[in-house]
């Protein structure tokens, strides 16, 4: 008996997911009909959560069949993730040697997370289809009360899959983007928890003492988000310091990250390309899942 190629098994699953109600739990999250009463209630709940916690968690956003397909396609791609440890502070800025050693600006940790870039995604990938689906983007824009919302224009940064394997860690940090939308694809057996200190700083108060306490292990301000597969999370990481605890066990932690912005044309810098993706040139055309079958045999 010949075993089927991973890409053939995946294509079979993807063919079955031929309408949005088979992919997204539209009964629970009617993002396709934003004017409906149910959608308006959901948007209100989202806005209330964002105001109070800087986060809105939507469990079971995608169907079990979609989760299965997302895990299958990620299993094909994850071996091509780029990993590079980066040492840094929570502000993702260079350290200021003029500040005391216990200032949060000088409290550094090492991050090691793998990433699959947008240009590594085949056109028929399910994660890509979900990211490029306008109703999802418009729904996110509504919750955030944005007059307009756009996908990043960046060919590598628009869509990312974060891949964390045994021992990987994402250090405490604040995001530089206004908000992040993530879709949990797979949980690790142990560790890999998303922890955050809700709204620990504001535009006019950095609250360095509180930030230092969290960095030193104080748990009073720390909350955890249970990222079960299929959970969509909207998160304002600019004001809430957050991290992903070290991953344990053999199963990788996989998280889709969707790049949206209130402005059109947002791009990443060549420096970010280099540290996050390990290259500065973008793939000329998208690969296919079959290309990955061949790459693994080499
Ligand atoms: O993987 C996650 O859950 C969060 C990722 C994150 O915080 C980031 O990429 O800035
Ligand atoms: Fe972050």
C-alpha cells in the first residue's frame, strides 16, 4: 500500500470546506451579517472587553473541521519556520545604558520563536483564506471602532504563523502595533500559555514600578488567556505587557497572526525582515503544498 502524500490528504480536507459556514461558527459569530441583532450584541461585548481588559477572546471561532485542516496544513509548513533567538527588553527598543540596571528598559530576556511568513503560504491555504476574508477584517474593525481597516501591505508580515517548539519562549513585551488578531491552531502539551498584565501602562503613564514587579515574577496583575485551538483573540498589546511561557513536550504551539491596520500601505522594515524572517528578499510567487512534499524528501 502506498501512503498518501501530506498535500493530497490536506487537499481532500480543503475541498470539503467549500462554504464559510463549514469554516467559521457563523451560528455563534455572525460576522457575515454585521447588521443583525446577534452581531451587534457580539460587537458590544467585544468593545466592552477591549475597554476593560484590552483583549477579547472568542472560543470556537472556527469549526472542528477547520481546526483539523489548519493543523494539517501547519504540519506541512512548520518545518520551514525560521528561528533566531533575540535578546531584548519589553519595549523592543535598544537598551539605554544611562538608566539604572533595574529599570525595565534594561531588564532583558531571550525570545526564541519560529515564524512562517506570508510569502511561504500557498494560495489555497485555509489560514490564508481566513485572513483574506473581508467579513472577518470588517468585524475586527467594528469591535475596535475604526473608521477604516486594512490588511498590511507587507508581503512577508501580513500573515504569520508563530511556531514554538520545546524550550521556545516569547519574552515579556509590549507590541509596537495598535492591535493583534490571532487564531490559535494548536496548543502544546504543556506550557505555551499566553499571559498578560491588562492595561498596565497608558499613553501618559509608563508605570515602570508595576512593569518591574511583573518582570520580577509578581503575579498579582497577571491574567492568562486559554488559547484552545479555534480561538480567535483580539488584543491591544501596546498597553498590556504579555508573554508566552516556555513550551514543553513534543507538540508544537501554533498560532496564526493576522496583520490589520487602520491605515493602508503598512510595511515592515528591512531590519525586521532580517531578524524575524532571516532574509530580505520576498518569494517571487507563492509555493504550493506539493512543493513542501518535495522539499521534505530531500
Ligand atoms: O503567540 C502569541 O500568542 C502572541 C504573539 C505576540 O505576542 C506577538 O507576536 O507579539
Ligand atoms: Fe506581542
